């Protein structure tokens, strides 16, 4: 019996996976999503659901075998990368290989390779226990950054200024690590940038560059705005391309969306690699912001490659020169006492989509801990960066949320 449609398995069914699920449906595929039970938007549009945590690779593998799937994908989930690599390798389907996937999801492994190919990185060391970590921190010198070796979403990532604080935060970092290992590294200051592109048949095209800004928080690292295109000089962008390309040539993933995060220190003219990924950018960067700013939708490339279908040439695709951005905000800890303007966000000219949840008076706001504490994103686009920046200012002027805190009434944290 000949099947009418090819089957594609999508790991993850939450909000951020909707674009890749919808794109697969548009391409005429039979879409099966894998996710734990819950209120996930992807369940509403998938053709079939397999209830499992996306890290339960052996269970998913057996299900994929029984279904005879033709490909396995995910887009904005870092945690899905090794699962997909393992399943596709076992089923002899297109993928990057399980060993390769480890380098893109383990910060210590990636730093080791970056150092090997001559890419500047902060001084670092992987540790398993508190005393070893304290020794490394004192060798490097405070302040340091501690982070789980293999987690996502900025969970367990802290700037630490003293030994006492290190003892407190080390436990929080370790519990967020799947391997229970922690990275201790030098705290580097500088301008922050993001680069995005695609790998096709082991070759890299890195074409999208963004400025990344962070909330002014003393201990956490949470982006509030990422805006394309970047304002950084062309020669620094070319350095990003060179460094990123060195890693792709060394690790040889066959295909996939890819991105890298950077800190540039102008005083020393040093471009430090913070992180590199082989997945779509979170907060709808790959699915919405890059197509808006550059006119290239990478999702069909990813889906076709996962099905071993021929792609059009990503290296010859024409690039538009527009601008796009995401915006998040935070709320202080306390009780919401006043809300206005949320329903008008999408009516503001230049706003593509708003993912701001329904904030209600009386709602209790918890302390700020990780990326999940942010509210949004709000996606914005325009013909120029000036237009996008004006739209962001208009959003910030029209949206109000006040919170009763222990220190009195406070409003939205935009920066």
C-alpha cells in the first residue's frame, strides 16, 4: 500500500513549535507531535500525538519505528537536539549524528573545541563539586559566571561576586544540569550580538546579525530585546562568520538552522564566543524575525533536509534588507494592581504578533529567575531599524502594568 503523505515526527508541541508544525502541514505532510500531556497548542493541529517527554528517546524510537516516520525535526528546542540525533541515527534517517549533537548541547565540549580551533572564549572549567568550583572561581578571580553544563533557558545561570554567594548559587546551577556538572567561567563585559544562518551539506551560510540587549539585573542574564540587523561593523560580522565556520567544519553537522552568541570587547578588540547552536532561534527568531528582516524562511529547508528531499540553494537565496525585533518585559515581585493597553498591542503599526499573556489584576508575580520569567515576546518589523525602534518605544508608552510590591507600587521593567 502506498501512503498518500510522508510522515514527519515533530518533537515538542508547545507555542514555540507551532510554526514548524504549521509549515510541515503546509508542505502536505502527515504531522505527528511528541510531547507530555498538557494544554499544548500543537495538539490542536497535529494529525497524531504521541505522549512522551522528548528526552525519553528509547520510547520515542520504538514509536517512530512502528509509525514508519520519514523524518524527525524540531525547531526552537535545544533539549530536542540530541533526541532527534539519536532517533534519526538509529532509524538511518537524515540527521546530524548523536556524537555531533553532544557538542551543540554541552557547553564544556563546545568550549573545548572552540579553544582547539582558535576561537576566543572566557576562561572556564567544568566542575562537579562545590570545593572544586570555589577553587576555579578563586583562580579566575571574582566576579565569575556559573552555569549548568547542559541546560537551556538561562536556568541556573548566575553572575557571582563572592565565595558566600558562590556557595548559594552553585546548588541552584547544579540542580538544573542533566549531568549534574557546572561551568565556572570568567565574567566578560562587552557588546552582545547574535548571528543566525543555515548549514546545508556541511557548508555554512551565516547571514543574519542582531544586536542583543539584556535586562539590567545584578545576577541574571535575560535578553529583553534582540533586533536585526546589528549595528556592529562589517569586519566584526566577518569575524563571527569565520569563527562559526571553523566550528562547523570541525564538527560537521550535515544540515540545520544554526546560531551563535557573542560578546565583543572593544578595549581589547576581542570577540568571545558565548554559545553556538544547531537549532532554530528561540522566541520566534527563525520562524518570524529572520523571514521578516531577510526574506529567507529556513523552516522548509530544515523539513526537506530531514526528509532527504532536495532543497533549493540556500547559498544563492536573495536577502532583503529590512528590520525586525522581539521585545520582552518583566514585572516586579508582588501583586498586580493595574493593567492597561495589553489588548491594543497588535493594533500598533509595526507589530507582527504579541504573545503577551492575559495579565489580571490580583495576579501574584513571583521573583525573577530565568527566561521563563519574561512576558512576551512582542514581534516587530519595519522597512528600517529606525521604524522598528520607534514601534518599540510606542509599545512601551502604551502598555501599563502596575504591581504592589514590598517597596510600594512599581511598573513594567522594560530594561
